[in-house]
C-alpha cells in the first residue's frame, strides 16, 4: 500500500514499512544572472550565480559549488547518524572533498554531459575514534550517502579515506 503523509514538511511516500521516498522540490527564477532558487516548503531561498569571467555577476556560488557542498553536508550528516547507530562517540568530523567534472557537454563540445563526473576524492578525519572505527564509519557513510551514490552511478571513480584524528 502506498500512502502519503507530512514528515517535517516534506512529502513522503511509504512503499513498505522499510522503504521511504521523500519528494524534494525547488523552483528557479532568473532573467540573466543571478538565479534565485526557492526550496518548496522552506522559509528561505538561495542564489546561484557564476563568476564574472563566465558571464555571471559573482554574487553567489555556481550550481557545482552547491552540489559539492551538498555532498559534503550529506557525508557529514550521515556520519553523525551512522556513528550514533554504531555507538561511536565521534567528537569532531572534518571532511574535505573534491569532484572532478568534465565540462565538455556543458560547454557544447560534446552532445551531452553523460559520464561528466570523473572522480570524487573524500578525506575525512574523525576525532574520538580509533583507525578501525573511522574506517568502518566511512565505509557505511559512503554506502549510504545518496549524493555519493548518484556520483558512483554516474561512473565517477570514488576515492574515500576516513582516518582517526
């Protein structure tokens, strides 16, 4: 049975007891640069722009900056959840990452952007855990982060290092 219910202002579809699909929505409006983006059911908006060298006004992050920040945020949030589930006391988690993107499709040098994400490198240092715990935490976080899954499914090479700090 499929049912919809309000869960923290997000539309949620319950397919089974153990499957939850949340619907995330956004709108974008712009006439030139910058573009204002509103997230449905949120009390805030954010701005997307490009550097002046790329035709923008440099008034905010570009879409890829938001995407990379989303990956960093997802990894951090998942790390907090997974650490709690494992009974680990992670005192501090520092995550640094980079995403290599082939812009040929975006720039019109290729017909599309399929396979544009080339490589993802994640370096996470976790205070309060030993090396084995940090590695276990990282493996579970990397497996559960939906944004990293999207990149993995798109063919990106994933290089992830979780260490005790």
